[in-house]
């Protein structure tokens, strides 16, 4: 909403500087987004009188206008068709800052030779002054405009651009904003007095209103004016509309718009003669009914849309836009003026169906009060009689099925302090509320105030709303600064599943960044293609949830895997990064079907489908060189065993030990993927990414992937750690080299060695294949540490254990000691 | 035998004089004091000597051993000192050579800021909980005083989940506020929680708008909680995150689920309050909406609004690093370009 300071000044004395006033309004909830000064660039523009207009000797369309500026007369070239002797006009001297009428860009006026005539200055159009888009005509000022005076003094204004919150439809009007200023600055509010002459004939002789849907149209008021003359509005009115960003059209439309801006009540003028039998019927549109609206569009209607109809057809979409057929034109001589109220939800739905909004619908969508329409109707009737002549029929039509009593709220005086912490005495409360138009009655003890809510504040519904009114007018800056003093709730156990889960996520983030992984956060919404591309056969394991109204196809489905975001990010960064990249994300995936639980939390009565399962996952990717290029290191590439090592270390830090078995995850390279097993349960996978997936995501080179289900991991963390005494007796270290068949996995060797109680540590430190051993065999070099918690080991004891160990390795795995 | 010992001693000392580096010294030690040295051999063979020679030779050999050991120690000290005081430039390490690289990782800037924010509130006794991203219309809107067709729905352009006919509408939460209701349904006062999480909007993206962003919701409910407590809590928070020099504005604003309502803005870092593109020429940047929990909402979750009161706030997380680091495009956060992420 734009509001002119000059206009506001009609209703309230404004003594604060504009910036200060804006600050007060903003603090009180009515945010001033911008302050625009009309005329702050007009320092070289003055008011002049056109004293002569002569043809340009060299151009048919141009004229030479002589302008009297009081102290001098200047002749300039002018192309406007409307220039005439006797007019008061804005005259720009050389150097004036104007807007180029053709390009719309700011410019500084320079002397020019136009078709051989030197022109030092210019008579300005509204566009050149930045008032409106009108460039055709020069701006003609009222005859009383003082010659020689700076235009800024006469026409300048300050425009507040206000961001009005949905609860303040009253501030979509100049009067509403003025009332706010009056309350904030303790100034009285002056409202216009409304009075006009009526003729003998009652309006009921000419027109009738029937409301078929009283729930959707609680009130419909109308007046009738005959014998009017359509003409452009006077200058002052056009200026005011322009200042609020509305385009002047003619005196009738301008008057209705003016009153809408003034009071916040949308009005509509019908050409009475185009309404069949002068009948107004407020009803739902019929199926298949159409209407051509004022914007020139033919629109299909449906029964959810409310229309104003005459006996035959719809003549307006109620509260949204009038119809072309009943539009006021140059020939109109009688108008029926509508001032009504419509159901907010119906207007909102209608705007949605029609994809149409108007200044009127924006206001109706904020739930205007049923008491509002009558006063603005009379104000507009008065204004129309002044502007367009004519005679008003006697009385108004006022069909009012939705009348209700004013709302009463009981406000305990203590409530202001209880909620706001600001000590306010009852007199101050009463003063603020009364200034805002609330009627107040206190009880004898002064402990309660019975407050009657004025009709323009329909969003005030409870005592907390009144507390806000009091505190915001007193000023939020007066609220003291205190700290919470209420008792702390009992602290949740760190061992609760919820605490552990968020704790686990933090821990993992720290571990992974420590291992050189950069954390990323990617969108929850992805494209279907990206999810499909995770499978070499482009198949979806889980059908993802779809968004009904996606912004883009790139963000249409809820991710069922973190892989797509991670791999896309990897591909993007490979374009810029030459060294190896390690990325991870910890976040939710969305699986459409939650495991069945009884929906106890949901309040609705009907049976609900459960919300999707939102599951925390960890996904990491690594590719490229192990370390960045340096003089210390060879260009070693990250490989499968980096991935294994990272997982082993993550789990180790959490106090867990993983085992690995071959995986058939289809996103991984066949035979080069591993399942991560903890306590016999699969908690994730790792491995080399399938080449087709690599290709689909346009990745450069081999990529390794790690994925861990955090819920499953969490279930493994339930055991508390148990302290082990630090060994007191020395250990014995032995290295062995075992020759074994290629197909025997290392884990089986390790399991046998591990099964001997004296063994405390096993390290595989070399794998050899080659000339020195038979084909189809490999050699494991293993370091074994023996230690006893109870005594110092004797060599013989270790020898004996190792012999038994080798015997078992030979028997069960065919392993021999390498000679 | 005694003579042999004396020669051995003299020879060892002569050799020691010539030594000028620690490697040669180690070789000398092995040669003269090691397991296979003559001196060791003599000491080991004492038992084979005639009984009357044993004490003399034994004493002599042990004395020589001790003497050599202390000479060795002395030489070691000398060499060490020489190394420390050597004027030789060639011995100097080129300390300007780059170090050995380590793979380095960082937390996403949003995570870093979330951790900071949560820490501040944890210190004030708030507990951290999380909630679902996919919500019912009930929790996201209706229970928060935003019924269908309420004009305030314009403030929350919504991404809806595709739903079969007859199913209840689900959506991607447009704010973290649904957790206020879930929390108050579960717990009784005193309540003091914060809820970090993702929120989503049906919104064309530009430098200041994202379709996905993070919020931190806060909620405190008990007897006697006031707007002044909210102001104190949020001022403390702003001071912790932006420093005590930064201006903070606490003004009236409207959100259907709080009454009285509040907006908190902090002085723009781009222009120091004089107005620039970053703050839309207002000098202020809004960072959170807040207010006293609406009495209708307390009543809805069976908390008596005449006895209890509470405050709630919703903070836009990305605003914080944008202000602090002068990031002028919110889209940088979730496009995850390493050249961006590695700056934090």
C-alpha cells in the first residue's frame, strides 16, 4: 500500500519528520518498506504560464511555446498536442534532472537545437517528472498554481510504501493509516464530513437487490446517480491516485478508486442502463456461464464463483472484477454504485480459479467487516456528485443479512503485564485503546476492562490481541530486557534414543571431516531421472514421493537415496578440482511407506495414510588421488581399501568392529562391493561405483561409495563400554608368512588366529604373489602379538600356541609356512 | 693381557678424537663397546683366566670400559653442541618448503552455524529436538491458526505432496513451527526446546530466496513467561552471534500463531544502517519472527492460557552466515561448490 503524506495530512496533523514517522510505524507493526520523495529531483523545475503558442517554422507537429516564469519569459520547442495559451505548466530549466520520455532513463536536460530552433528548457509531461507513464501530453496544473514557484513546493509529496500484514486490512486505506498515526502521536483524527443533496425519487423505484447467497454476501449497499457527465478527473484527484500507484481513468472510476484508497472499501460503478430491469442479483455462477471482464478476457465461471448478475446474466465477478458489458463508458449518464461485502474464502478461491487479482480482491481477501460498506458508499456518492454532476436518488439500498453485534472482549488489566512484562497503568491502557477506536468500559475495581472492538479491526479476537495493541502503541522499545527465570525442564538423558541419534550425527560429522571429507548438504527434492540413474538398469527400488506442484523438474521427487545428490555434487566439482575429492552428506531419505504405527498424534478424525518414513543416512564418495600433488608424495590413487579403512576407522571410533562380505548392491561394480556387517547385521555398503552409474553422472574416473544406515548403526551402539585393565606383563611379537590358495579370504585366516586367547593383536603387513611361490597361491605376512593378562610369557608357551595355530591353518585352510 | 687392555684403551681414544659425526660415533661404539668388541670378549672370558689374574684384569677391564663409556658420553655432548652452534649454511633446513599434505575436510557452513546457534540456546537451557520434513496440513497450518483460505497462507507458498483422491493433504513443511504443536502435545510445561531443521517453499529462487532453507524454531512455555523474556533471550542470542556492537531491532509484526507478534532485525552489515542493496535500502535485515504463543494454540494442546504463557521464534539460519561473511547469494549454500564450501 502506498500512502501520500499530503493525503494523510488531511486526516491527522503530522509533526514528525517523515523518517521518524516511518520508524514509529514500522516499530508498531506497519512496516514502511520505502520512502519515496516526489519532487526531490525537481530542483530546476518551476511553474510557468503559457503566454503564446506559435507553429514551428520547420516542423508541422512541433510548436514554439513561450512560457512566463514571473521573472523572465522563455520560448521553447514543444511537441505535446494539448499545450494551450493560459495553461499553468511545469517548466524545466537546462540542467534539470528528468526522465527520458522514450527510454525511461534518468537524464539531465541539455540545450538543444530542434529543427533549427534553439530550445533551452522544456515543458514537461508527467512521465518526464516521474509522476506517471503519461508522455503524450504535458502536465497542466490548476489555474491557481503560483507562477515562478518551484514545482516541488507545489506538487512535491512524500510517499510511504507500506507492507501491510494480513491482519490489518484497515491499513489498506489512507484513513486507517491516519488513525494509526493519530494513535501513535496522540493527535486527533479528522474524518471527512459526508453530506449531499438527494432528489425526491427513491432509489427503490429504479433498482432492486436480492442476495441469493447470504453466507457469501452478508451485505450489499447501492446508490444511484442520474444525469452524470463522464469526464477526466480534476488534477488533485489524478495526482492522489498516481501517488498511490493507480492510473486515473475517468471521474466515475477515479472516484470509486479514491474512496477505496481512502476507506479500504472496494466500490464498483455499473452503467445503470445496461443492467436489465435495474435488478442486482448476487448468486453463484452457473456451470458453463462466461463473462468478459474489464481486462478484456472472456472467462469461464463455475458455481464456486460468486457473481453479480442482472435478470439475464452475470455482470461482474463479485469482489474481483467488473464485466465489460456493464462498464461505465463516455456515454454513461446513470450509474448504480455498489458497496458490498463478500465472503473472504470465496473471493480467495475465485481469484485462484480465475488466476486474477485486483485492488478490490486483495482487500476482500483480508476479510473486511460487514459494517464497512455504507459510509464509503455515501462518501463516493458525494464525491461523484461533486465531480460528475448529476442527481442522487433518494436513499440507498442496504440489504444486510449478515448483521451481527459488535465483538466484546474482557481484558483483565493485569493481562498486559502478565504477557508483555511491561508495567502499564489502566489509564494508559484506556488511552491507547480509545485512540485506536476501541470503546472501553472498566469495572468498579479497575481489574477488568470490557472492550468493544471497532468494526475495522475484525482480527482482534482475544485479550492477547488487545495486549499487543497496547504494547505496540506504547512502543516495543519500552519492553524491558529480562532473562527466562522459570525453572528448567528436566534434562533428557543422553542415553535416550533421540539424544543418541543427534549425538551420533555430530560424532560422524566430526570423524569424517577428520578423515578429510568435506560435508555437503543437498536438496531433499531431486529429479526422477537422477534417482533412476543410480541403477545401471535405470530401475527404481522404491517409488519416491512426488511433489504435486514442483517448481522445476530438477526438484520434483523426495530423495530415497543420498547418492544422487552426492554424485551430482562430485561431478560438478570435478570440473574445477584436480586433486582427489572426498565428500559426505548426513541427511534424511524419504521412504513412502512408514512401518505401520498407530497414528496417535494426528488430530483429524478420518483415517490417514501415515507420513513417509524419514530415515537418517550417511553417504560418502571418494575419487581421484589420495593426497593432493606435492613433492612428498607419489600420485597414488584412492582405492577400494581406502573406503574399507575409512569405514573400519569410523566404526572403531564408535567402539564397533565391522566385518565385510561381498555385496550385490546393484549400484556398485559387480564383485567390487562389500556389505558392512556389525554383529551379523547389514548396516551399510561400500565399494566401487558401477561404471554405468559413473557414466550416467558424468563422473571422471573410478569412484568409491560408502553408505551407512544410521538407524541400524544406532541399534549397535546400545552397549556401554567396559574398561579393560592395561596389561602389566610384556608382550611377545612374532611374524609369520603363510602361503595359501588365492580363493581363501583373509578373514578366515584372521578368525583362526584370533581364536587363540593369547593373541591380542594381528596385523597383515604384506601380501605377496609372484615368482617365489607357486601359481594360484598368495603369501600373507602377518605380525602377531601375544600377551597374557596373568604372567610373563615364556618362549615355549608362545611356540606351542603358534604350532597349534599353524596346524589348524594347515588343516582348515591348507596354509603352509613360507620357507 | 694388561698391556693389550692399555693399547686398546689408547687406540680407542685416538680414534675417538678423529670422529666428527654421530654416525661414525655409533660405529666406534659398536667397535669398542659392542657385543662383539674385544673389550666385551675379554670381560666375558674372565672366567677362563687363572684365578690369581682374574681380579686385576677384571678391575682393569671394567675401569677401561667405564672410562670409554664416559668418553663416549662426552663426545656425544660435544657433537650435539657442535651441531647446534655450527655456522655452516649447508646444514640449514629449507623451512620454506611446503609441508606434507593431509586430506582436510570441513563442515558445511550451515552445519557450522547450526552448531553455533544450538550451542547458544543449549547454554540457556533449551533442549534440541527434530521433527519430520513431510507434514500434515494440520500441523503446518490449521493447528497454527492458519485454516484453509486464511489470507496468511500467502505468507507460506507451499509445496504439496502428490496425493490420491480422498487422502489427507501432506506437504513439505513451510517452517519448523509444526514442531511447536507436536512438542506441546507430548510435553507439559516447563517446556524449553529448539528445533533445527529444513523448511521448504514454493518459490522461484533468486539471490535472497531458496526453495529449501534451514530454520531453528524455539519454544518456551511456563507460568510467567513474558515478551520481555523473549526480548532478553533474543538479544542475548544476537549478541552471541553478531557481537555486542551490532544494532538489534525488536518490532511488532504479525504471525497468526503468536500474539503479540515480533520481528527481529539486525543492522545491515553491508551499509552499517545507511541502506544498501543487501538490506533493500532499509538498513535492517530481518533474521527471525517471534512472539507469545497464541492463547488459542495453548488451549488447543490443553495448556491453560490463563495460567501459562510462552514464547516461540523461528530463525532463518542462512541469514546468519550471509550477514557475517557478506555472502550475497543464498543459492551458493546448496549448490555445494567446493570453492565456496572451503572458505568456511
